[in-house]
C-alpha cells in the first residue's frame, strides 16, 4: 500500500511540475500565475496529504479535506471566467480578510493575543 501511495504522490508532483514548466508566463499578468500556481500546489498538497493518511479515509475525516479540494475547484472555475479581474478580486479579498483580522486582534486584551 505504501508503495502505491508513494507512486501516486510522485505522479501528482510530476504533473504539477510539468504543467508549471509548460505554462507560458506573461509577467505583465504575474498575479494570475501566482494565484493559480498557488491553488494548484495547494490541491496537490491536499491530495498527497490525504493519500498518505489512510486512517483519515472515512466519513469523518475525508470530507474535511475533500471539501477544501472542491472549494479549490470552484475557485478555479470562477477565476478562469475572467482570469486577470478575478485573480485581483481574489487577492483583494484575502488582503481585506487579513486587515479585518488585524483590527479584531487590536481590540483584544494583550492576554488573549496568542
């Protein structure tokens, strides 16, 4: 079983590298490659982690990882409709969430931060 899982994760990594190497990058739109590349790497990492954790292949653990992978697919589909505009919206959303988190943390007493 370990040999099969190792082979599978190796193939995942190889395919990610092959896709990345064959992608024609336009540096005027680098955020497209940064976001999509990050999402692809995340998808491969999630698949590899799930593959290496057979005890997690059940009705309780599996859906946690699979839902995240489905969310990634939904994000891919949304971005690919208008790549440059949607990638920028995706980045702005993430930055907005971080700013909101910082503001919430500023309101916490010092003892609650950490």
